[in-house]
């Protein structure tokens, strides 16, 4: 007979890039650390659609006061998303990534960090790169020619300028790696959250409110540090991470693929002018995807199958031998419109459903 945690794992596996089973059982250990049995039971009856506690209690025949208290407790623990609208609270189920893992920012301890690392290496990173990534890569602004017309959703600075409410949080991946003494030393406070996501982070004391000027200054620091801009994989993102290949789960998963470029929504990739290349190899140091190597003539060569179009190599080139060019039309991909659109497209690609298993079985 399945335990409540085995049922919960199956439910989480329906969402986003999933929550695959680990033969070692570390997947269930993670869930037991995060959820009480009561919380797991309630989660199984939630959907990804925002819902009031009254609606949940009425639909599931539970006590209204108990549901209200439990949902709020779960929101404070980062197990469900909460949105406040007109003095009412709405709650929804969330994936493991992006979701409950990221929301453990203030609750992450060494034990949980170790569990996650074991799980990522055993099961999760091999699964993450096969489907639509929850994040998408966009080029650093300084890597693009001023004459190039850049879509607002592919321009990190324009994304920042389009947001009225911005909060900045520590990177969950670097936080996890630091606890294991495996940190990369890159800046930590580099993850932007916007709108209702910013409100959730602020209410749960996982971030601080900043203005656009400070946000743009942080963005500049990220580019200097060699971090990859990765907003949520949609046209209007609720957040934007700045990632490194050492710590970031998405980049670590993409690195395991023979052709990472096929999984990213970026329409750019790098190109080299062999006549200008000095062979200094700075671009190799900046590349997070092992997409650059030196040929027999000591000239940089780009592997377009591995280039995700971050532009970090371009900004490090002292001879301006590298540039960003637009991919051929057949290799371009428009990101999903919204978070729900992303979830639906990912579920379709994976052959899963966003309908909770408890509802689909009725």
C-alpha cells in the first residue's frame, strides 16, 4: 500500500520538470522533511489554480478553520504559493522546481542541502534537461550590438525596467552549495522576484525590496562576475536568476546534455571571427557550457550545439573577435506567454497532467 509520501511524490512528478523516484529513497526523505502527513494530504487535494480556503474546505469537505490555518502554515513553509487579493488569501499547489525547493531559502540547513544534492545527482538532474526548462537564458546586454533589435523579453535591463515591484533574494542554489562547502564564491544576492512573487518572498522574509536603480546595478555586478541571466521561461517572468554552471540546477542539468542549445529558448548564439582571435582563452574560462575550445591553430571555435547564448564570452574578449548573432529561423523558439502556459506545455511534452491525481481518479 502506498504511503502518503509516495502519493505526494507521484503528484509532484506531474508538475513542471517533475519529481522522479530515487531508488535510494532520498526523494521520500526530502518530502518527510518538508511536509507533515497532514500537509501532504491537503496538498494532494490542491490544484495549481489559486483558490480560497473556503473553496478548498467546501470542495474537500474539511473544516474551514482548520483548512485556513493549515494553508497559511504551508505558505509560510514554502509548500504552497499564496497571493493576497482584496483582503482575501488565495493558495495553489506548486512544483518542486521552481517552487518548494526555492522557497526553502530561509529554512535550508546542511541536512536538507545534503539530501537535495544526493537527489539531484541520483535522479533529478538527469530528468531536468529533457523537457522545457523552468528558466531560459538571455544574453548579457553588453554582448549585443547596439544595432540589434532585441525583444523586451530577451533584454535583462528591459525586464527590470518593466517591473513596478522588485525584490532581491539570495540564490537558493549557491546557498545550498555553500552549506556543503562547495560554493563557487560568486555573488549570492542575485535573484530578482517581481510582482506577486516579490510579495510572497517579502512576506516570508526571503528577500528585500529594491528600486529599479539598485536592480540595474546588481545586474551589472552579475555580468562582471560572469553569471548567466535566466528569467523564468515565459514572456512576462515573475523572477530572474543570475546563475553559474557550478551551482545552478538548470545549468548543471543542461551541461549533462550533448546538445544543450536544443533545450533553451534563446534566439542567439556566439560567433567568432578567426582573424581577430588572439588565442587568449578568456572566453573558455567564462563559458558555462563547455561550448568553446581552441582549434589546432589556437583559434576559438564555438560548438553551436552547446552554446546557450548567454554572451559572457563576448564581454570577455579583448580583441572583439566574438559576437552574438541570431540563430537561423528554424532554431528559434518563442517562450510561453505565462507561467500556466509553461506548465501546460511542459506537461504536454512530458505526457502528464496538471489535474491532481486525486481528482482525475474520481
